[in-house]
C-alpha cells in the first residue's frame, strides 16, 4: 500500500537488497526467482527427505500443474488415492519429526499402530 512504508525504511531496504543482490543472481546477472539455486527435490534429497518429496509433492505438483499424468489423475478421479497418499505422507512426516524408530509396546506406539491400521483400511475400500 503506497505511503505505508517511510522513505527512510524504503531506502534502507533498497540499500540492503543491493548489497546482497549478487549472491542471488545467475551468471547473466539476473536475480533468480527463488532463494536457493537448488530445486526442491535436490534440497529434499540433501536432508534425507526425498521420499516425502516423491510421494507427496510430486503427486500434488502433477495434479496442480497438469502435465499428462495430472490430467489422467483428474479424469480417473483419484481422490481416494490422493487422500491416502497425503495422509500417509503426513504420518511419515510426524514419525520422522518425532524420530520414531521403535515405539512398539508404548502408548504412543499403540496409537500409531491404530492410525496406520485405519489408514490401510481406507485404502482397501
């Protein structure tokens, strides 16, 4: 919104931008559109979460950007499969965040087993 940023603050931001601009420019001097020169897939692989990228992001990206596989996904009404993948990816993320290795026999493990069993039941319907 014009006039909401003071001229001093605008000048400070512009000066700071100019100081770091070269760090985010390509070989032709154009500022790239993303903060990293690596793809999301490359970053996922570096931090050991490539499976999350491949399962969740890849499918969502195909459905959103509509390459051939995305068109097929819409035409075949993959809603159930998409939800299954999304919930499975979410569960995998939760387990990774909590560093779940072996929780069998614990209350948390029992709850996880129930969630996983329910997830598999929905896939079979």
